[in-house]
């Protein structure tokens, strides 16, 4: 293992800012997998996930002077950049219907739904939560991504988002409440559609 591979993100980033491409390559190898896993959960298409991951690291190289290091790591900056890139790509390709379609239901927001016992109900519930997540504004998606999906502390999330820790806590609370409201609305819509379909089926 080379000395570069043993170096911290901070020292590698400093070297990359001075034009040392091999240092940036180490950062890429170190964090590509985590960024790709985050993206693939959202877009569920390996080719698109590869493209978005490449775009994230291109932005990291292009804007290396503005990358914020949190707790010795650049991963928070990469994940937030991935969120923005995903949104841009899905907008451009009119993929709103599939945006975050395969994001696992986060345990910390399970209060938005009752427990379910059969697989069909569980699949429907997760789909509603993903759709509700996709309707959130960027600030709410970002705070949920860091604090819930990636389990950052509120302090580290605050550093990544460049806001006060109290702001993160209030945003997180509002994000969960908004997610719950979107979830309930989505569930009610789904129930109405299923009832209409059943009524039409009986009529035939």
C-alpha cells in the first residue's frame, strides 16, 4: 500500500489542489463505491448510476478548492453533490416517476406508517415513502440523506451543510413531518385508486 493510500482525505485533497492527479485518484478509489451505492439506490440503473458517479467526481476535481472536509472526510460533500446531480439528471431526462423509486424505507421515519405483515403491503408502503421522499425540497432531502440514510451526527451534518447544528435539528424535524404528510397523501391516493379499480372490476 502506497503512502498516498494511507493519507487522510484532507492531505490528499490539498495535494490534488496543487495538481497531483494521483492523489485525487486515491480519493476516487476510496469513495467511489459509497457514492455509487447511494446513487444506485436512487436511480436503480447501473449505467445511469455510473454516469452520475463520474459526474460527481468530475465536479469534485473541478471544484476541489470548495470541497468541505467534515470529520476528516469528503464523503458528505460527495453525497450532497450526488443529490444535486441526480435531481438535474432526472429533470433533464424527465424521470420524475422513477426518482428515488428504489430508496429503502429509512428506519428513522417509520413513524409515517403502521407496521405491515405481508410482502405486498410492505412493497406498497416503501413505494409510497420513496415517492414522498422525492417530493421533498432539496434542503429536506439533504438533511435526511445525511442524518437518516448515512447516519451522520447533527454536528457533522451541520458542518457539511454549513449551517448551525440547531438549524440541522429543526430542518430534520420539519423534513420528517413533511415526509409524513406526503406519505399520508400518497397512501390516500393509492387507496382511492385501488378502490376505483376494484369497483370497475366488479362492474365488469
